[in-house]
C-alpha cells in the first residue's frame, strides 16, 4: 500500500488527473469507484423523500403542479414566431400572443425532443425575456411551469435556457414583497422542481422574507419552509422561531413530517434547546418505531444525537431498548450505522444494540463505503468495545485487511483513511505499512493541505508510532518536529491557573483542587502535557523513593506546548530512574468515561497505556468519585490513599 500511494502521489500527471476526478483514471486493484456516487445519491434521496412526504400528506402544502396540457403533442411550429425583432414595442394583446407562442415553442420542443438552446430559438427567447416584466402573476407562474416541459439541457448554463430562467428569476425576486407566504412557497417549489433552487436568487430572498414570519406559520408552512432550508443548506436569521413553533405542532404532525423538520435542523446545524420538545420527539419515535421509515428514523436520530444532553440519556436508553435484533435486520446498513452512532456524543453505549450492528457490518463489509467504515470504527474505538462474541475483533481485522483494496477510495477520501487507522489503533489493531502510508509527507499534504497542524488524529497516529511501536523497529515516516511543535501550540489546552483570564472547565477545577492538595503532601509537582496529542495536562510528580520526597522537574525538561513527548528522562534528567519514580496523576473527566459504567473511552484507555509504555506510574481520579467527597478532609484522605498505592508517603 505504501508503495502504491507514493507512486500515485509522486506522479504529477496522474495526481493532476485524479484531482480533476477524470473518470478514465483508475488504479488497477479491486476498485470501488461506485462508492462515492452512492453517497451523493443518498443525499439526493433525502430531498426526494422529504418532498414525497409533502406530496402525500393530508395537510395543504403549496406544491407546484405540472402543466395540464403536458400530454399534448405539438409537432408543427410556425417559424414566423421565431423571427421577432427585439426592439418592437408590445401591447397587451401582443403580450398574450407572445405568451401563447412561448407555450407552443415549449410543447414543440417536448414533442420533437428539441432543446431550447438551439440557435434558431435565440431571437424568440431574447424577445420573450425582454417582456417577462410585463407578464401577469399567472403568466409568470405558467412560464415556470413551461420550463418543466422543456427537454432537459446538458447544463443549466446552456444558451437561451440560462437567459430564460435568469429573466424569470429576476422578475420573481421583484415580486417577493407583493406575495404572501403561500405564494412564496409555491414559487419556491417550482424552482426546486426545476433543480434550480440552490442556483437562483429567488429562493434565498423568499426565505429571507419568510424568516420574519416563522412564529406565525401554520404547521404545513413551517414544514415546507424547513424543507427549503434543508435544500439550501442555509439557516434563517432566527432558527429558534422554528423550534418555538414546532413545539406547538409536534403532536399534530406525522412522524415523517417531523423527519423533514429534523433534516432541516440538522443540515442547518441548529440544536434543539427545548427539553420538552426533545422529550416529545423521543416519545413519538419510541411509540412509532415499528412503522418508522428508514430515512425518517435516521433524520430524527441525527437531530436527537446532535441536541441531546445528559438529562436525555434515560430517553436515549429507552429508545435503544425498544430496538430488537429483528428491527435492526429490517433496516438498511446505513440506518444501523446511525443507530450505533446515536449515543456517541454523550458516551452512552448500548452494548447489545452496538453488537448487533457490528454483526451486520461484518456480514456486509464488502459493500460498505469507506466513509461508513470510518464511522463504525469510531464507534468501536470510542466505546472500547469488548463483546462476548468478539465480533469487534473480527470486524477490526477485516477492515484493516480490506483497506489494502480501497486505494481509489482512500485517494478520494484520504481523511477517512487517516481516521480509520486512528480508531483501529484504539481497538489494538494496526498495520505498519498503512501507518507509513498515512504519515508520508506527500499523502498528508494531499489529505490535509495547509490544515495538517489542526488534524488531531494525525497527531495521535504519530504519537502511536513513537510510543507504541518504539520497540517494533518501525522505519516508516513520522511527523517532522516543526509540525509537532505547531500542533503542541494549537491543539493542547492552556495549562489551567487560578485567576486566569481563561474560563476554567469543571475538569480544570478538579485538576487544580487535586494539585493544591498534593502540594501539601509533596511540594514539587507540576502540570505538564506529557502526551501533547491529548488536550488536557496531567500532574507530574518526580519522587525519590529513598528520601521519600518529591523533586522539582529537570532543568532540561522541554518548555510547555512544544509538542515533545515527555519521557521520564526529560523530567528526571540524569537521575537514576531505578531510584526515582515518575508519577502522572490523571483526571478522568465526564467525557472520558462511558456513561453509566466505570469503563473508559478508547482514547482515554490509549492515554493510560501510553503513559505506562513511557515509564510513568499513573493514578486515575474519576470526576464522579471526586464529586462525592464532601469535605476537604475526605479529599485529602482520598489523595493520600491513591498516592500510597504507588509511593511511600
């Protein structure tokens, strides 16, 4: 793999062809080029499905109908209407004739499969575009309807067609202030059906006006407006109004309509902040889970995952408890993936459900996209999976082997490859050749460009190579020191201090409290980033076992935020490590522990493993244990007991 990737990236002509995504260029080993197209198709399916929800709903949506005469065939055309002079003035009667002629041209093109971009239509289209401002509202809407009649052009920028839809777009924009919400939604639907919603100006301008009236909208207006936000991938001025209004209608909407709303919230990166609304969404999904369609289920799961906080964990568990193996078997693999991802943000793992999903992936691995492999590896790595069947080990081994045959996908989605390797290392699986390919300078440039220093997973991979493989004779590339130094400055949190200008987190407060108590017992202790790829620092203690006292850090210890991995030699200098101990006191914050368990996440477990490999004795203090200690004396006694397990106080 290393040689294959290097040969591609080092060949300028092939590299250029790849970047231009020319279909003819391929690497000749077990290609999966169809995978990327699958991703795009699924995204389109979301909008198609959402629009079908509007079409099939009993609620009155403002949907743009096709032309009533579409089945008529006009095989003859009076050529005289195509030779109009553009400088002629036009009266009302002539405008009506011009409009009827446009209708005749549209149906003639449909009947003969002629495109409006043909040169013979130039003069007529120019004349019609000049007269668009004179059309009545009905004629303007009919003109949009006739655009749907025309045979599809190769490009929306084809001659005549671009002039035509641009002129209609400009005129629609001029009338926005005169149209009410229903009229605006109707015209927006026309532009959506023309596949021009994201290109034209009208939909953006209409949404801007409708954004001022969201709280007054009916349920159907609310859903259709959110559908347009989803299509446009843009939020309105105050998305909170959608949430306020949805709270009123949540019980009256169908689950599919709630799915459309959820798509819009998620695509516009709008979290739901109303706990009552979140609870209602959970209840609706739990009660209707057996009949929920896959796309609706995924849409609602996405926004619930994005918005849920700790108070929603019980509802999350209730929802996952209701999912049976039979239900998961009936779902698509992509839907199963979103079920497995559901608890990731809150570190909540439903072991039984995740195990079922891993079994599905193991069975259907050959057809799985690289992007989906990345996400399921995230689940296994985050939750540090240990199932009774050992399915996670089988799946990790197969994924690692399969990556050898996904060269084309890796080149298209290089960050997915980097992330996959990182998550697999958290599960204990790695391949030196793949790590060498991932850390190759040319590949990193291809994958990250100028953002390499902000990629924490690359930082993790390089540290894994330096620490975990130091005794395995790894000879592949590693990150240059200059990159690690910048990463050390950019990706690590500031070492917390009392009365700092930076706001302290709950974990920071615990860290400082523990440091203060340790200082009363062992005066020499320091906050340092031993492993700079992890954002938070730890308390480092150098301990003299014979004198039973702590020592200050060595003068040669690297400065803070330098990106250097601090070995015991760095902190002890020339002192004999046999007589001295290096201890790391590590705080396990709320996001390092799997919810409702005592198990650590894969990343935190890797940190503890790497501290041990470096030669540190570590003491882990869980945030929930610390919070249960009510008095200062209790906390001092707690610290003494923990330290006494490693050193003699």
